[in-house]
C-alpha cells in the first residue's frame, strides 16, 4: 500500500529534463526534487510518458501488459544496467490514447517497453513502480506544431487521473558538455533557457513550437529536436486558464539543463 495522497481527478502535466542516465541511481538536488514532485502530485491512475528516447517515424503507443525495462545506452557502469522499473502496462489506456490520436495515425505496438527517458525519472517520482505506465513516441516526421496539437488531443486524459509526463531536455547539447563538470553554464544556454521561461510565462506556446522564432542561441541549445519536443507535447495538454511554471531548475555538465515544468 502507498501512503501518497489520492490525486485529484485532473492531474497536472509534467515535463522533466532527465539529464544523464546516472541520475536514475543518484541522490542529488535534481532527483530529490523529482521525488518531492511525486509526493506533491499524489497518485495518478496511470502515467502516459512521452520520452525523447522513443523517437520514431510515426506515432506509436506501447500496448504491453508487462512492459520490459529498456537499457538504451552504453558505456555506463554495470549498476545502471541492473536497474529495473517493473511497472505494469495498461493496454486499455493504450487503446484510449490511440483513439484520441486517430487523426495522427497512432497505432499500438508491443515491441518497445519503458526506456530510460521514462524510468530514470520515475524511479524517483514514483519509486514503488506500482502505477501503470504507457509510452507515447515522439513523431520525428511531423512539424513541431503538431506536438502541441497531439497534446491538445490528450487533454481529456488528465481529467480521468492520467499524469502526462514529458521527459527530455530544454538545453541538450552533448557536443559541448564539460565531462569534468567544472565549467560554468555558457551564456548561450542561459539565454535560451531564459527565453523559454519568458514564453512560458506569457503562455506563448506557439513561439516555442516555431524554430524560426528562437533567439540566436536556439540552434546551439537545441541541435536536435528529440529532447525538446516532449516539452511541446506536455504544453499542448494545458487547459484554458492553466499556466506552465518552472518548478525546478539546474544544470549538469555545463550544457544539460535539468529544468522541470508543471502545467496546472
């Protein structure tokens, strides 16, 4: 049994910058913030996770009843490969998501599971792994604005107690990381983060989905869209009158932001 409070019917939506896979086994300011978020959110009936690490040609939903834990990385210590997140799946929710996203050609698949973009944060947010988890892929073939449209098509799930979780990173430039972790965060990274926060405060989600609107730091901060797009899926779920607010900030390795954003 869990001592978490029962969640309200409408769940917030949450975007977490997951950073290094090693955060799955770390005790640091970021993982402690994720745990605190889970305690404050309460217990959803299920989690729909949009992970940067399921980047596909098409829109897919995991339909497994017992999804496997995927170790989709290399070069890390053995302790990371021993990690499991044995949360159940939810085939009924998967079918519901497919129905919501019929206009986007969504289909269910049973050949994926729970990748580290999802489980590395959920090990802290909901460490008991007893809440059903379904993953939604990031469709690489669609315009960025479609990520907002897909999020809007999923709004009703939040009203039935589903936590929509996006996992990726706002600033995610692996080519410029400081592997020693000694350098300050560069100005271009801070510039882009500040611009994103300003757009969130203004509820100008459309600009966030238009690369031509980015400041000059944009192409360096977002060299590839895979980690950025989950943010747009989450923002698309925002209801009228709701806001998107930053609930945690931070960086690791110089150029990897660990920001968390809650829609409620």
